[in-house]
């Protein structure tokens, strides 16, 4: 039996921290040399390393929003390190009152309890419009 958190457990900790708007420990869910790609961002982005992820997540504290994850489905794959998570962020801009739903698919590779790579396919435009 492994002493490390499963890929599913690590993913659930990640979205729990994001939706609670508590960024302080989120970067520690990632390996030191983790790579996270956001192919649908405008422009597409690539975050390399735990420090880049810390800087990315600290932005959560500045966003005027309430957010929760809904319709969360985690798919196991033939590779025990890889999961595919489908979910939506549902939220509200606390300044404008604008409500939003952002569909997401994350493809995560988790090794020894840390995310080593992730491809996060989110509807970034929907989120950007809600924050405008």
C-alpha cells in the first residue's frame, strides 16, 4: 500500500483549495519541477516549477469572486499516475454580481503524491468575461 496520496486525492485537495480561495499551500501539491500547461488560455501559458505555481495561485487572493466546483467526475486511466478530471467552476463576481460557469478538464500526472504535470483545459474566456 502506498504512503502517498492518490492522484484523485491530490486533485480534490487542489480544487478544494482553489474554491476556498486559499492559495497558500496549493503550490506544495506540485513537484518542484512540475509543468502546468493552459492550452486554451489567451495566450496559451506554461508554468514551470513550484515557485511559478506559487505566484500563479497567490492571484486567487485578489479575485473578487465566490466559487465552487460542481459536477466533478474523476476518470482513472490505464496509467495509475494519470487521471482525467471533468468539472465546472460555478461562481459569482462579488463586485459586479455577474454569475459564471467555467467548464474544465484537467489531465493530471501525479507521482509520489505530487502533481508532476498537468494540462488544464478551461474555458478561460468565460472566466475572463465574468471578472470584467
